[in-house]
C-alpha cells in the first residue's frame, strides 16, 4: 500500500494497492487498529476497473499496477 506503516485504521477513505500487497484485506496489516472491524478479504484483482469498496467502513481500494 502507498501509506506509512502503523497508520490508524479507517483514517483514509481511498487507498492505492499494488499487486505485491495482495491478497487485500480491510483493515490491512499496516493499520494500527487492525481490529476496527472484522477483517474482510476483498477480491480487487477480479473487480471491474480494479476498484473495491470495503462493506464495513466504506474505504475505497484501487489497484494501480
């Protein structure tokens, strides 16, 4: 992901994701409050336009490569 390590969970609403970050889950391992909601895996590589939205917090993830 393109955000610093140990960022608060759900602090942003839009995240850029690289293939090296897959499989994608929300919240991510880099988020300090990883237990802000149940971890859900998001199938971003199968999503139209490489974009998915977390059903719990509404964060938007976009695959950039």
